[in-house]
C-alpha cells in the first residue's frame, strides 16, 4: 500500500509537469508580443487572437475527446496530445507570417484540449479514493507555476537568441513531458479493469447528451470556469503592458506579474484545502472573486503595483478548486463524462474569445486601462453565474 501511494504521488508529479507544458506554451505569445509585432507585422488584436486561438480547438475537441478517451489507453492519448503541442511549437517558431503562426497555435491548441481532458481523468483515476481535492488543486497549480516561469525567462531567451527559440523551448518542454508519461505512467488497477471490461454503451446511445436539467448547470459552471480564466488571461497577458505604461521597466513588470502567479500557484491548492475544511465552496467563490475584481480594478491607478500584484496573486487562486467541483453537483454519474465535455466546450469557447476582446480594447483605446477593467469585470461576472447555477441545481433537486 505504501509503495502504491508513493507511486501515485510520482504519477501526480509527472502529470503536473505535463500540464505545466500547457501554461508554458500558452504564455509564449504574450511574453514575446513586442518581438512578434515587429517581426510578423501584426497588431495587438492579432496578438490577442494568437493568444486566444490556443483555446479555440477545445470548443470543438473537448466532447469528442471525452468519448474517444473511453476507448484509447490514457498514456497513448496523452502522448498524442503532447505530440500535437510539440508540433505546434515548431510551426510557430518557423513562421515568417501570421498564417503559419496561426496554424501552429491551432495545432498546439488541439493538443492542449486533449491533454487537459485526459489529465483530469488520469488524476481522478489515481486519487478518487484518497486525496482527490488536494491532488486536483496541485494539478491546477501547474498552470500559474509555468506561466510565471515563462514570464521570467521567455523575454530573456527572445532577447538573446530570438523569439523563435522561445517557441522551440515550448516544444522541448512537451517532448520531455511526453517521454516521462510514456515511460512512467500506467493506469491504476481499477481503471485498467474498467477499460478491459466489455462496453455496455455503443453507437448513438454512447453519444447522448445529459438531460436538460443536467446540461444547463454544466454549461453555466463551464461559463464560470471560462470567465474566471479570461480574467486570469487578461491579468498575466496585459498587466505587464499596463505597468510599463505607468513607468515600470519591462523586466520589472514581468517579474511582478510572474511573482503574483507564483503566489497564485500556492493559493490554488490552499483554496481547495480551505473549501475542504469549511465545507463552504460557494462562500469561497464569492468572497475571493469579489476581492480579485476589486484589486484588479485598482491596478490602473498606478499606486502600489507590487503590493496589488502580490495581493491579487493571493486572492485569485482559491475560487479555482471550488468552481471545478461544481459539475459533480450537477451531473449524475452516468452523465459525468459527456457533461464534462459540455463544461469544457463552453469554457474553451469563452477563453478563446476573451483575449481577442482584450486585445481589441487595447488597440481601440490606445492604452491598457480599459482592458484591465474588462478583466476585473470578468471576475465579478462569476457571482451572478453562481447564483444562476444554484437556481438550476435547486430546481432539479426539487423536481
């Protein structure tokens, strides 16, 4: 038992690294935006599109990925997803125009959607009976961890060797994760038996969506997750530009935002622990989403940027685990897979559009203040969405 438990945490470390490749690759465009604008002759709206397009395939791939994942070994599925991400990094690095860069981001984005789905399943398989909330919190922390790392080193790589090598470094990260998953990962015993058992559902029945009473709250919770992530994307993609507009050096701005994301990396699992101890997930979502919106909206004032960035890093993490726990309340066990497909579909749709809107606001206004206010409004929008979710779930339970 001890060996099994120890191996499960090794598995979690490998999956943490694999999911970290998502954050590191996602951040690469925003980190080298000034280099890309000069080299590819693009504007900020097009940069925002390159950032957001990484999420767009998830709107199409998530539901089929959940279905296909039932019939393909998890390890093979994850390796294929990381392979697509690696290929996309190479394509962006080789691009001399906007078209190839866009194609590369779409390719990487397809791998991103597949990997996100399968890693969630892998962690659930290994920790369903022990410490799932903590394990999921740790897995989610990989995103701000590697985005923060990217903020700190992408610019240095670009300045020394060229922005193309930032993209090639994302490919190297994906290849490393691919090798580790291929060598060390195997499904736990119960999951292997379930995979080997004869399938009860096949054909059209296996593709059926949950009933409306379950689908609607799944979509609303996915909207919450998507809106929450838009706010995060605006923070780490555009806040450095805002800080530079207020007189900070580019390296200082990147370091302050990077430090905030490292704090966020710790506050995500701590938030999950807080929900576990208090049993008040909705209260954690409301309080910390409101605080995140308020602090984010103060950033354009230019006062205490280091303090505000650190404070935002502390308060923006706790809602994540509580929001991710909501679909389990809305979906019955038999509909959980397809319901999560709906959840991720709406999440990726919103996350793809959000950065493009943020970039458009930056171009139209000539500054980053309105873009940051947009990000703060996204944090605030979580509150009415949570109220709608509760109403839908309560109506279903009362029926």
